[in-house]
């Protein structure tokens, strides 16, 4: 039978189910930020990162003698449970919220306190504020968790981008001897090796991956220990160094303290750089997708030079039609990434004085965007690039439009001579 418990805060009291590990702060926030959006449980990278920060904080507080060992170890056990994917059903809050992420921090504090109390079999009541949040504030904990979540998520995205580049390189290897008609401004130009086209595409993807990796790498500099406004007030001496060292051990990442604590909690510009890199990668993929979509147009009335693998029927009324759905998906995701980056830019400029309260929307756009980029890069590789072929008959037919002979004539005899001897004949084509 479901039992009811009563919790109190400065606004009064609320009745909660004993089955829920979250407490009164989360319950109030659930009412305040009810927009029908994505909940924290849909962002496991953030929950994992925040739980690891809490674990490192508890370990440090025990080490410095400001938290009883019994309570600290219970909090660490509970935090590792969340970091491992457990208890996520107790995080009902929507990610985008007012208060700079305080409610997300408190949701974690309350869940860990309830779980730690259960682990201690009720012998001690673990408090969300006095124990779990000891030596911390939302203003240093949430930027640290966000940096960590974006850093780890971006690693997976970079891996997928590199996988797409490898697919393009393999495709280049399949068509080393094929030449196709190059086009500038969509008009006939000179021949270009098909392999060179795919190699150029791969190089663009790899470049975008390197930029994203570099931008995300800057986030390893963490503001943990800054507490509320960058002075460290509320944390014992030595806390910052020990907590960050412990977090590095738990994550197996090369983490460093941010050079300036005030800048570390008041600026989101490092995250804006990741957003820019994310949007750039989306644009690179969209350009490649657009090119393949054009080259696959037809197959009779268009270019028809590329055959994309058919992955689904294309029309509800025209039998046999197959659409370039994967390139079109890639292009639409790029639009979303551009929009997300713009939201991040707006959030960065909206901070004021000692902190910026706009971190939640930055968190949502970056973690959602990086995940989409990760997934769409994989789909682009496996469901489009890997299976595409060149229609060599159409390629050879279109080579009739080559201006190679005209270019060579201009080099030898001059531009005016070539223009006079190779007049444009759009109705008949060139031979």
C-alpha cells in the first residue's frame, strides 16, 4: 500500500508518496516548469555527470572531516547507482527551468539523500542540503556537470563523424578509375575523379570532427569548488583541489581547474564554442547530403549519376518512386543544429553579474544536438554512403558536356581563341 509522507520548506508543506525518492523542492519545481518537454531522465549523460560530481564531493567532504564517513559512503554508493543508470525514474523534472539549474541540483540531492537513508536502513536521516550538497552550490556544481556531460557526449559524436569519413574514404577506393563531369554553379565544367569527390567530402567531415573535439576538450577545465559566486565561500580549505582530483579519478578524464573561478561560473562561452562546432559539422554533412541528393535526382529526368540505396517506398500515390530520405534527414538535422547553436548564443549573452541562469537551455540544446549529430552521422554512413553506387553509363553520357578541351585550348592559344572555336551550343550539347 502506498504510504504518504509530509515534507516542509519555507513555503509550507507538501504530501509525497513514500515510493518517490525526490522531495519537496522537486515536487514544487515539477509544477512550476511543466511545459511538456523532455525530462531529466531523457538526458542520462547529465544525470551521470551530476551524480559523479556528487560522489566526488562526498568523498572529499569525508576526507576533510566535514561529513561523517558513514553518511558520505552511503551518498557515494547512491551516486554511483545513479551514474550507472539506476534510479532515473525519480528524476521527473523537465530540463529547461528557471533558477539556473537549482531544481536539477536539488532533484539529485533529494534522490541521493533518500537512497542513502535507505542504504543506512534509517539509522541516520541523510539530508539533501546538509549532507549531499555539502561544500557545494548549484552555481559551481551544474556548470561542472554540464561541462562533463558535453565533453563525454561529444566524444561519441566525434567517433561517429570519423566513422562517416571512413565510409566516404572507402567509397573513394571503390571508384578510383571513374571520372565524372564536374560542375560549377550547376553548369557543365571539366572532368573530376569520383574518388576525389569522396576524398574531399571525407576531409571536410574529418576537419569538422577535429574542430568539435578541440572545442569540447576545453571543457575539461572545471569550476568545481567555486561555490555560489566564485569565492569558494562555504567549502573548507583544500576542497577544490581534492574534489577535482577525485572527479578526474572517477571519470578517468584529464580534468583541470578553471583558471578563473568567476569566469568559470559566469560565462558559457566555452559551451558556445561547442555549439558552433556542432553546427559546423551539421552544415558539412548537409552539403554532402545535398550534393548526393542532386546527383541522384531523376533517375530519368535528373542527373541520375548516383544511385542511393533504396531504404523505403517514396510515395503514397506514385508506385515505384523512391525518395532520398536519408540525405533529406541529414539536411533537416543540420537546420536543427543551427537553431540550437543560435539558442546557445542567446543564452550566453543573457547572463548577468556573477552567474548566468540560462544554463538549462544550453544543456538541452547541446546534449540533444550532439546526440542527433551522432545518430545522423551513423545513419548517413550505414544507410546511404555505404550502399551508394555511381551510374557509370549516365556519368559517361554527361561527360559530353566537358569543357576540358576548351580549357586546354585556352592554355595553348589564349582565351579569345578558345571562345571562338568552342562556342556554346546548349541545344545540341558538346562533343
